[in-house]
C-alpha cells in the first residue's frame, strides 16, 4: 500500500519549533524529578531491639518533624544490617533506621537527619549516636540532666564528628 502526501498537516499535528521543544523539555524534567519526589516521600523503616520503648519515642519525633510514615520492625539481628551499612560496632545503639538510603543509628536528633538529607555529604553512609544518652531525641527524662553526646558520620570517608549536643 502506498501513502500519498496530500498537502500540509493540519495545525494540530504540526510542531511549532520552540513550543514543541519546551514541551519535550518539561516532560523530560518531570520524569527526572519524579524519582526524587518518590524517594523523598518514602517510608522510614526502623529496626529496633524487640520491645524497646524509647525507639517508639524517637519514631514519634520523626513522624512529627519529618512528616513521614515510620514502619517499626522488631529485629534481634540488627548487627547484620549495621555490618552491611558499614557502621562501626562502637556506634551501636538500640535502633537502626533507613532514611532515603542512609543508616541512622540511635537517638540522632531529627535536625541532624534533616541536615544529612539536605547536604548529602560525599563518603557518608550514615550518622549515629552511640548508646542511649539521656536528653537525646527520644531519651528525654523529666528532671534528669542532659548528657552531652556526639553525632558521628561514617562511611567510605571514615568517621568524623557530624554534630555535638
């Protein structure tokens, strides 16, 4: 079958140079932005020592301050998750959260999590607060003095102080 060309295309089928290119650019940018939007809205999974109550307090702070859904998992074998993330054993605490691909270990203030997500420093796989310092996010105790603590960044760039509280 042979198709014969009969005159110009109707207006609706013609591409008007710059309008067509702007539309293509907009669609391309939209598709590029979508994975970032989906990532930013992903659930936060918290692996905790079974039955730990302070982990739930930290998760409540995440929900309130990050506005994200938090999924709690009792996980007696968190050490495997920590090992895979390259987290030094000396930084261990009672829970490990996965936030947008980063490992957040222990009672890290949500403001530090926000800073990590905003800056995405090279060579950092996560941040951690070792132990369970009184006064840290989720470890607030009425009438008890706050203990000073350090948030440590870890990853291929080694360990370094991320924040002091």
